[in-house]
């Protein structure tokens, strides 16, 4: 039996790109350049545990990975293959002779952290949906219709989340998670992140879950979106099964010819879709949803 939590909603503007994506049963996964939140992926780096012994241990582990071929010699510190004794002597000499070395190493590790973050933002794709929260369905959310439904001139699709996920290639979804809303960015322990990266190189475990969480946190001002986000391995159009569409809600201010266009376009792909027309209530702030009556041929 399906629960409301199994359904996710997405608002659309009626334009050429959205209609083209729907015509080929696809979702658009945006890259960071297209995000409307200027603080996307914002973090607070924490160096509390990044003391001298921690840095030395990380550098030694990097040398070990270079020597066994797991890590390239073209690494962030330029570490080359050498015997363990030779490397440790060389590193200790540098460490003892250069008072700024520790500060420089921390800076390098932090810059590497930023590079990995930017690479994920620029190459992976995000697709955002709204979910029912506190018994309030997205189709009854005035701000969502206003901001993402073209001021009630667009439409909203109710998707079956499980059918979407099953129709996507295995492992193509890097993460799926509800957005957490906060007054402050997420804290990332740079030392833990760096050691996790080394463990990932060793194939011991995947990249830190805490690191991935930065892509699923937004300021509280966005809370009205009640967002669930899918993170795909790349941006662009991604095909899904037409059966993942359960219901369509047409905005009351949408032109009749556009309503009929959306109706014909999606019914051709899945004739089990239920169509509704949303109207503003006359006596209060809210919406009512009626079965859509197609009047065309």
C-alpha cells in the first residue's frame, strides 16, 4: 500500500525546455551554475583536530599510497616514490627547518577540499522535488505555485518516487535526501575529510557522508519548499519511466490551449495519469482541485 511519503511533487513552467523533457519522459538535473540559491554547498571548515601529528600522519599515508601505486605522483603535495626511511628523513628535515610548513600544508589540504567540493557541484546534477510535510501537500502551497508554478500559470506533477529510482541506472544516483534547513552552514572537519579521502583511495570506504551532507542543507528561508533532492552522477536530461507520473495539476491561470497541450503530451505516454485543474478558493486563501475536463478532439 502506497503512503503519501512515496510521492514527490515537482512544479513546472510551461516552456519549450520543460515540454521537450516531458515529451521524452525525462527529468532535468541541474548543475551548480543553474541553482537559484547563492549559498549552495556552503560550509564552515573546522581545523580543531588538525594538529601537527595529524598532518604528519596524513602525509605519511599519502606517501604509502604513492609507493603502492594507488595515488599518483601528481598529487597535491607532489610526493614521489621513495623508500620509507628516505621519505621520513626528508619530511622531518623540511618540517624542522620550515616553520611555515604546517600552515602551508593545512592550506593545501583545505584547497583540495574546496576543489573536490567544486568538482562535485560542477559535474553532478541535482533534481529538486517537494514532499508532503505536516499533512500539507505541495499542491496546496501558495508560495510553490507562485515561485515555481509561474504564478499559477504552470503545472505540478505528482511522481511515484520508487518508480523513478527503479528506472534510473544502478548507482547513477549519488544520494537522495531531504533538505535540512538551518541558520548556519554545515561544519566540515577538514582532518576527518582528508583521512576519509585516503581511506576511499584504499577502497576501505566511500567518501564521508558528512561531506555529502553539505549539498543537502539550506538556509531556513527556503523551508517552505519542503525539498527532497536527488543527486545524479551528471547533469542534463535523464530518462525515467512514464509510469512514474501519477497525477498532474494544471494551474488555474494557465491558458486553455496550454492545458490541452500538456494533457495530450502526457496522456500519450501514460494513459493512466489522472489530470486535475487547480482553482483558487473564493472565500479563503487556498486551492481546490477538480478533475480536468478535456474539451479538445
